[in-house]
């Protein structure tokens, strides 16, 4: 007489569970969610830097070549608070009042609100974005806290 019961043995079930667990770990490591979140924040920083630079460029066009007040050859943080807006480290602003430039009023026609860094910025008061103009009139806007390398746009 033959045994006609069919089913899986415990060893077979454990083997399948082990294979599925291994594949899940490989997929999780390959996707690396922390890196994906950092990339998303850097994409926002890139967009913010380009938005600020476009607003400054439009201001210069509309004002027949004049730059917004406060933009010069010293790298300054863009912020609406002028008490303590300097960014420490990485050469992002000088710190204190000399490290700030408030562009919110001058660029109000082109920006609804000054963009700010998604992690370090605490709003337009301290954006953690800097701006500088060189002797040739080229304006550079930079994100101070980029996670994947320097984010800087010049025009």
C-alpha cells in the first residue's frame, strides 16, 4: 500500500523561506532607501538653487543691469533673519550679520518665498543657500548642506 499524502517537508519549507529572505535582503540593499532620500533632498536643493538664480537673473534684466543690494564678491547666506544667519563650515557664508543678505523684498516679484534647505534650513530665516557675485558679474548660488557633493549653479 502506497502513502498518498502529499505536501512539503519541513526542510523544503525552510529552504524556500531562506531563499526568499536572501532575495529580500539583496533587493533592500540594492535599493538603499537612505541614498534615495538623500538624492531626493539633493534634487530639491538643485531646484531651489536654480530658482534663486533665475529670480536674480530676472531682477537684473528688469532693473537694466543692476544687481539686488547685498550681492557682492563676499559669499553670503540668503536669509530674512539678519541677526545670526551665518553658516558654519564648508565656506558657506561668513557668519553673523556680515554673512547674510535678505533678498526676500527685492525678489518678491519673482519668488513667492525664499527657498530653504530641506534638512538644515529652518525656513526663509536661515535658508542655508549662499550667493556671491564675482568681478565679471557672474552670480553663483550654492547649497551649503548638499549630501551628494557640491551643488552650485552660476550664471
